[in-house]
C-alpha cells in the first residue's frame, strides 16, 4: 500500500516488531543492532516505563 522499499532498524533487542511481515511483503529489512540505539531505548524505558508499557500494550 505504501510501497516502502527499505527499512533500517537501529536495534531489535528491546522489542522485536513485525520484521518478518515486512519481509514477506517484499520490504528489505536491515537490523543494525547498534549499541547506542539499544542504550537509548533502555534509558527511555527506565525513565518512561508507564508510557513504554502503554505503548506496547502491557497496561
């Protein structure tokens, strides 16, 4: 529908999304797993746990 050809993901250790769904629809998916991206997410979750849990459907 959106014809997105390529998605770059900074890291996926924190939360694995719909990567396989994207691939199955012909999207090139690159997962970099950069340590700084992981640390940014860990810091965000630590400082905003209520928002994070709401966003991923835990609350």
